[in-house]
């Protein structure tokens, strides 16, 4: 089987295949999501890909009313804010992601610690196809 | 544990200059820097011949994509008649000119140069808010950009983590905003040179004049709770939690310590400098502090032999209200989780025991990103030399001031300690 290089290009390609993947150091077992090609614990360079199960909890969030043009194009604006957050995965590592299925206009109702599961948002077509990592309440 | 560092030769500040910060459709980067440069020349008590400047270090972050022009070192060197002497541009996002300052220190401390000009410039207001938001996001890390975090968004998420850990809330952030405006009201160069109370009164007057319903805000907090005037930008960051989009320039003239008295009887000595790097949100174990600030502070305190309690006033990088609270903890002025209480108790006000952001901070003075780092030093210069006018802090024997600058979402942090002897 082809081993993809441990970099962001491979990470993105896995996302487009609906897989959230990290790298684990052969030597010391340290685990990184997104992947690293150098282990910052032991400086080992032998890595293996490991798939994340995709369950976690919300550790921080924000409801963004003034977003970048790409989000405005998706229909988000001052009246319809979107949510971005930091998610701690069951595997003990954290990722930043979009948080779906939560009303960004009611931030007071969003609770830190709520359980979430992974979701993959495919946007654009052909050459421009991009997959965004997202989470949604369980 | 960090190594104990030392400079091989002392360095002093003998002049400072700052353009007015604001949104100026009719001023470009060159004009803004000229404003700062001319003021700097006028602040050197015994005068200086610009011919004696050995080199320029210039911080700039966004001009490449906001006005499609890069390579600002030689452009500014030419502006001030410095060519063919060397000009070097530094980039550390919103900490760009703090890095220029540091390079200038090293150049003099090494013995290579005797006098250098350091500063920064930024021209941001000719773009829409959305474009600026997108441009600044380039200083976040790629994963954050992909997750659609904006700058206010990163600090918004930081605030939710801080609230959850320490029990603070939005009302505590408002104390920072109210204080910043009260200070900026006394700073003629501030972009928002008005208190929140002034803004309320203006709006009430305007409503009366137009025959519209008169707002019934009882106090500043009620005004800040009003979503009509203070809407969400990135929860819990509202408009009045965020620094504005600004144009501006600032600069500082550095000389070898042994030459300082040739230029002024009251130089400021650079006794501590520090810089650190930080990770993205996903890689931080705890979102409620900035590792890079703590590292920079440790380096600067170590070099100076001073402790946090020795620092009498400080400018800190309040790009967002929550950031000011976290910085005053990271710099050791208050314990982790106690910064918001210190602000609430008024300890950081002009007349408090530890005045913070006497200039009005980034929130009110303005934040032309590349000009902010050396702009903060301009305020410390004025305060330590007793030249801050109406906003002069009433501390007896004011000798030690400091400035903390942060780039991006905490990727680059610097801390500088200045002393008047
Ligand atoms: Zn390892």
C-alpha cells in the first residue's frame, strides 16, 4: 500500500475521503493531529498513519458574525453567524474545526464540554473541491 | 529553564515619533512614516543629524496584499534620505516593529552600529472590513483559517475557555473597554479619543436633535450591553472588544548607551528584551495563556534582573479585550485567573497601582499592525519622561515601564523593559 507523506497535503486528501488522520511516532508513540513529519517529543522521523474515531467534546468556541468571503458565500452574515471551535478528541488530541448543527445566533445556549462527532463538509467542484473538517453535537 | 542572557553593549532610546493613528484616505505609508520621523527628530533633546543613522529596521505586515506593494525597507530608507545605508524589513504580523526594535538592539549591542532607526508602518483602511479580516487571518495558522476562524474568532474562543476556567464573563471584559476609552480620551493621537460616556452623550444628543427616541442607557455597561450599538463580531467579542482598522507609523531612535547623553540628559535605557513563539489553538494544552508571552517575559526579566512588581506601568497588546486580561497575568502582574478581578478593582486604571495601556491601548489608540510595537514604546517614553500630559500617571519616582507586543494569534510575542535612570 502506498504510504502518503506525513504532511498537510495528505491530511487534506484524507479529509476529502472522509477520514480524519493523524501521525504516530514509531519510536515513542507520540500522536499528532494534524500530522507531523518530525516527532517533537523524540525527533523520530518514522511515522504511521492512524485514523481518528471522530468523537470528542467542545473545549472552546466562537460565533462569527463577520466572516471571510468564503463563509459569506455560504450564506453566513451578521444575522446568521457560524460557529468555529476547538474540539478535544477521545484520543486525547485537539483539532480546530467548524461546528455544525448549532445556532450561532444563540451563543448563550452553547455549552463547553458538549459531546460532538466528526463530519466532513465538501465544498466547490472539480479542481476547487475542498473538504472542511466539522463536528456536530451527538 | 531559560539561559541567562546578556547584551554585550547597552542600548538607549534617545528619540521617538508617532503619526496620528486613524483611517486616512489621503495618507499613504510614506507620508505616515514621514510624520513619525519628523516628530522623532523633534524629540531628540540635544538634536541629531540624520546622517549619523547607520541603518533602518522597519516592521510591516500587510502592505503586500492590501496595497500590492512589498519591499518597504528601501522605500522608507529613500523617503528619509538614508540610502545607500542598509534597510531591513521585519515581519512578525502585529509584532513586526517589535522585531525591528529587537534587530536594532542586537545590531548596536554587537558593536556593529552605533545608531539605528527602528519603526513600523501600516496602511490598512483602504480595504473593506471583510478584506482586512481575511488579510489579517493570514497571520493565524493554516488550520485555523481553514476552520473559518477570524482573528476576533480566535480571541473569542480564547475568551470562552477563560470564562469556563475562571468564572469570568462578558461584564468583566467591559471593564477593560471602559478603561481604555477613559485613557484614550486624554490622548490626542488616539483613533478613538473619547470615553464611552462621551460616545453615549453624543448619541443621545444626536437622537434628540433628529427627534428620534432617546436611548435610556443608565451607565457605560448598559450601553455596551445594547446590541444595537455594540453588535457581536465573534462571540463573545463584540465591536467594543475589538481594536479598529488603522493606518499609522511610529519609530524609535536607538544609540549605544555610552553615547546616549550626547543626545539627551534623559535617555531611556533598554534593560530587558524578550521574544517567544507560540503554537496554534489545536496544539495548546491550555487556551487561557500565551506560552510565547511567558517565555518573552522570562527572558526580559532575566536580562534586566527585574521582577514583575518592579514594572510600574505597561502597554500590553490588547487587540481584543480578553487579550489584555490574559497578558497582565502572563507578564506576572497578576496571578493566572485574577487579571479580570484586578481590572474590575481599578488596579489597572491611570490612577491604579499598575496602570495598563495608558495610551488607550490598541483598542482606542488604534492598531496599524506593523506600527504598534514601536508605538507602544512611544507611550512608555512619554510616561517615564513625565511628558504624557493629561494622562501622566500619578506615580512618584516613575522609572520602569514595559511594553508587550503580540503577533498573529500568539505566534510571536515580545516584551521590552525600559528604565529612566
Ligand atoms: Zn517520537
